[in-house]
C-alpha cells in the first residue's frame, strides 16, 4: 500500500541521517590523521602496515561490546547505530586522505611554506582543494559501506536481547526473520534506489567539480 511505501521511505531517511552522521564523525579523525601520514613519507611507510592490519580486523566482533557500553550508559540505539557505522566508514576515508595527501607535490608544499599559512586558512586554501577529488571518492565509498552496515548496526542481538533502531536496515532484518519476501524486496529496492540516485545525482557531479577545481 502507499502507506507501507511511505513508511519505507521514512525509514530510509532515518538510515540516511545515520549514514551522514557516521561519515562526519569518521572524517573528524580520519582526514587529519590521513593528511599527517600522507605528507610524512617516513611515518607513512611503517604506519601503513599497522593501519592495514587494523582495517582487516572485523569490526562486527566489537559491536556487542560497544553497544553494551552504549546502552548501559543510557544512550539510545538510534545514535548507537550511527556510532557503530563509523567502523564501516573510517578506514576508507583514512586511506583516501592518505592517498590524496601523498600525491601533493614538493613544489606545492614549498609554496605553502612560503605563504606561511597555518591552521584553517592552510586547510581551506591549500589542503582541501588538493585532497577533494580523493576525499570525495572516499566519502562516496564510505557511505555505501555504511548503508550496507546499517543491516547489521540497526538490528543487533546482545546478551540474548534484541536491540533495534528504526531504519531500513532493521526492516530488512525483520523481514528476513519473518520470511516476508514482499517487504524484504521492497526495502532492498528502496535502499538500492537511494544509493544509486545519490551516487548519480550528487557524488558524480561533485567529483567532476572537484577535478576542475584541482586543475
């Protein structure tokens, strides 16, 4: 029914908000760290191996522990789901930040030093324009990963109890458990439409603009 479809789109909106929040939270740490490592070749050589090992660790193993702490602190599952999604976005943003920073030429770095810019002006005028093409790819990939992770993070079983956050990922889980094939198909279809439309209408245009900006 139209009411059912409206409910699915509403749930997709809630999941989208969590995906955006998780991407923003991950970016606050991953971008500065990635830039620092990308600009320092010596540190990057030994740190990259440790980062690859850490990134290969299955984050889902930590979900019950993190969620148990989160719920014991009296915090809601809605925000907790977004926090868990950070694990699905962090590494992609970090690797793309490192790649963008390491591709910056020595002549550009010397020019920055000559201008003596520090803090936010340095980021705004030099770093972000240089990083943006790689960063946009990282954000796009990270958000797709977060959409996939929503199926796990919005519906978790912890110590015999079920913790659920309202959203499209939880609906997919519930439909699977109940064997409701029509609801499952509709929910997956909505997720596919949202992800593909976002990539085509938003990310691709931003990528084209960022490449022109860097050139």
